[in-house]
């Protein structure tokens, strides 16, 4: 599919125009690709990178045009690991975008062209890069909510086991950190080599700064998850210590009772208490008294 509009915001039935237009090609077929190559002087290496599935974010300045391909998350709100990618070809007065099915950023910027000071090719590229950086912030916000929910579970439900979710989130954070770092380096290279006014270069540096800030947020979340995992393990260890302390207190209470039962259970013929009418009641009274005193003492000392 090929769609186009002028940089003034007018939708266009593209017939090969290359000046003052933004041409967006999604999931192109061979005939559509041939039309694009006949209209735009596309560098072969850049086109190969744009068409290769799973290609990482990178940028390059070719003699024919500036080029950047950038990868981001397709569903950042849902914290899904699925990614999407858009490739941008920046010419002197036009922009060509190439993708397998569009991106969130591309659809958002498509409606802005012609409005809100988006009227030049570098401004379109800046908005696309900036909106792509925003998807990482959306992901960071969603991850922070997930982390807060995990933290609440750890403190309110001692039997909860968030270890699996923690490692899933850490895996997603590592992927986001890698994608964000690649995108930042690509934007930095693009800003150094792309032609444009001083204002355009400032915009590109602003996008680079956005990727740097989101990388810092992701690093902070990763460290917090590590701390949360350590906290969970410490709480589990504390709970285990409390259980062991309770079991130890019960064992200590029964230790003298076992001793008394052992003494009175010895097979000697002459044990005074055996012939006593109240011997059985006396034994039970001794058991209850000794056990109760020990339980009271442990409770007073906070050992049980």
C-alpha cells in the first residue's frame, strides 16, 4: 500500500511526485517497490536494511539521502514484547517512510502534517522520531504500574510468589533498554550527518535526549526490580525464621514434659508415684504447669 500527502497536509493520489510530499509505503509489493525506486533515488544498501525483517535501529547518510530505521514497541501499554519498525528516507524536500504495517508513531504523525508547525520534511522526520521515543515512555509508565502492583503484593500477601513476574519484567526491561540504546545511537548518528537547519539539528538532539532519559528510567526500574526481589527473599527468610522460632519454642516446651514422662515411664518396681492414688492427676498437673510456665515465659520475651 502506498499513500501520500503534501507537506501542507493535503491527501494525494501519488503518481510519482517527489517534491514537497510525504510518501508512506506499507507492506509493499514488488510492483509498488518498483514504482518507488523509479521515483526516488533509493540507495541499495539503505533499501536492503529497510526491507530486511528484524533489522536493528541504525542510521546512515548516503549521497542520495539521509536514512534511519528505528524499532519500537508495538503495544507499550500492554507491556508486550512485540516490536515494530519504520524506515525513513529524508530527501531535500520530501520524506519516504517504509514499514511492514505502519507504527503507532507513524499513524500519530500522519494526522499532524500540515498542522501544528509540521510543514517541512525535517519536521516530519523529527515528529516521527519524537513520537517513537514517546512509545518508550508509555512502556516505562506501564512498567512502573506493574512494578508498583508487585510491590503491593509483596507487602500485603506474604504467600505471594512474584519471582516469575519479576524475571519476566526484567527480561522486557532488558529488551526495552537494548532497543532504546540502539535508537539513541541511531538518532545521534542521524543528527550528525543529516542536512538541515540549526533548528532541525536541535530537534534531533531533543529526540536523542528523550531516548537517554527513558533509558535512565528503565535502568531505575531494573534496579528497583532487583531490590524488590531481594526484599521478597528477605521477607520469605524472615517468615521462615518465625516459623522455625515457633517450632523451636514448642520443642523446648515439650522437652521437660518428655523428660518427666520418661522418668515416670521407667520400668522400676518401686516408684512412689505409681502407687499413689493421685499420681496420674499429679503427672498431668506437672505437665500443664511446666508447659504453661514455659509458654508464658516465651511469650513475655517475644520468642513466640
